[in-house]
């Protein structure tokens, strides 16, 4: 199985990018992982929130294969602790799924079309984080999940 993380807009914070790179490298020891950036939309000042979500949604959907399982990182999604998240990953791996895709949306969330395509929604917290920090948190939690599955000492219970 491949895990893919899609995110709108590049990370311009060099320190965050360094940490993201570190956890991507660590994660690659466990599973094939891809992190793909969808470029920010141009001329968004002329677009309403709905129009922006619609255009971003088209870009997101364009990155998906028909057999992908799409999981949205959404403030209204289900919250899991790290052990439950590791079990969630294991369940997807056991299902024979080719690719599990997590998506971090744009500043206004997702279009209705993206919600309709999704097989699930997860929330990292009730708090709001910057889109750039969420990337690091997701990749770190993926890494943590695999260390839990392998009974490695990274996660303390």
C-alpha cells in the first residue's frame, strides 16, 4: 500500500520543511509514502470562498485514482488517539487497498464534491492549526502509527 498526503500550497517555513523532510525519511522505512503539493490558486481575491473551494476541489479530485481511499483532514472529522490511529492504518493495509490518500484542504475547507468522494474524515484536534503545521503533524502521526504497529519504542504508553 502507498500512503499519499495531498496539501494545498507550499511550505515556506524552512524549519517546518526540515522537520517534514525528517519524518518523511523516517516513514519511508515502513511504507511507500508520497507527499504532493497542489499549487496555490492564482488571483483568489476575485473568487468567493465557494468558488475557491470548488477550484481546489477540482485539483484534489484530479490527483486521485479511482481505487484510492480518500480521507479528509477536517475539523469535524473523527478524533483518534495514536494507538487507535495505528489500528486504523493497519485495517486499511489489511483491506488490500492500493493507495490511502489523506488531504489537507485549503483555507476554507473542501468542496461538496470532495466530501462526496471521501471515505472518511479525521480531525487532529479541536484546535485550529496552520495548514503548514498540520502537514508535519500528519506525517509525524503516520510515523508514530507505524512504530506502534512494530512495537518500537518511539511511542510511550
